[in-house]
């Protein structure tokens, strides 16, 4: 259903797709929105995920250019996401914070939380994706391109596109329980060897965990969606790390840490 990477997968040797259960802490936020949920669908009717709409959302993000901190593309994407979620969600919370990264700063970042009221308030499921992109393509197989910013079609835009399409479906057909769609900022500006916490990765999710918005129930389960755009076809252009068991096929595998920490959720998905 939703293949997902945890923060640990962002470290130097590549990103592991996984499922994670996250415990969040407490304390602040700013709110907007206020749409009432749509009526429940007829029994047995399952809304259809529109892949073409989701792919159009992915293309739109790439058209903004790289969404690295402080860039015009970063601001354009934030404005666009807020505009798309405001008419859909029951409530939209923008959590703004300032932070430095291994690439400089401090920069202004924004986590965005879109709340979709379900037919029942509990349990609360949080689906998340990061919307920022890496400032440097430091793992590009071509050394000449390693200082260039990453376009982020897969690493960032694919997860966001899925969440945006789910938001449309939740508006049309409320989920059984409350769902938060969380768009994390400042997740992908880390650098190998940095002395910062988590090498400077996952700043947005760490901030949300330490500053949970007041008035929002904390989620009971969390699924993070990232790097999910691809086809299971051989692609000879993909550099293969055979020492890590890699191949040139787009594989979505269960990550061991998630299975150990949240086996019930992993098995459910």
C-alpha cells in the first residue's frame, strides 16, 4: 500500500524504503481552514486513486524547480500546497520555524498539517512526506553534477503527490477515522559527516515531534511515504551498489527497523 522510508534511510549509502511508527511529543502551532467532512460513501464503495492526477501534481512540483531552503521554488511549492489543501481539509496547520542546516542558514521552514475528519475521531492516522529537496546531488554517478541541486521528482515530489491525491479522496469520501496529511520541510538538507543531530537530516520531523501543535490529538500510528515513484523494470542507467545487495529494478521492500518497531502496522499494510 504505502512503501515508506525512515530517517535512517537518508544516510550516505542511500535510502532504504521502510515503514515506521513514530511517537510524537507536545506543544504548539497555528491553525486555519474549517471544512466540514463530506457524507460517508455508500457501504462497500472504495474511492479510486487517480494516478494521472497524482502524476500531474508531481510534474507541477518539478516545474517549481528545486525546492531547497531559501529558494524561489521552495516558497512557490509551499504557497501551492497551502492553496490546494485549504478547500479540502477540515483544518490546515502551518508550523513555521527557523533552523540552520549543514549547507548554511538559518532558513525559514514550514511543516504543513492537513486534518481530515473521519467518520470516527479515533484512532488518528498520520501520513507524511517531505516536500523539500536536496541542495546537492552528492550521490550522482556523474561527479560533475554532484554540486547541483536535486530536481526531486522522486525524492520528495512522489510522496507529496500521493498525499495530495489522497486529500482529494478524503474530501470526497471521508476515511473511517481521522487522518492527518503532513508535509515535512527541512528533511533532506543533511550532509554526511556533519556534526548536527542526524547529520542535519529530518529537521522538520524532529521539530514537529518536539512542538506538537496544541489542540491536535497526537496520532496513534504514522506512515511516511517517500521515494515511491518508479516502475519495476530493469533500468541500466541506475548505478548499482552490488555490495549492498542492490540491483537496477525499482524495489519496494519492508525495512527491518519498521518491522521490529511496528510489526502490526507493517503487516496490516
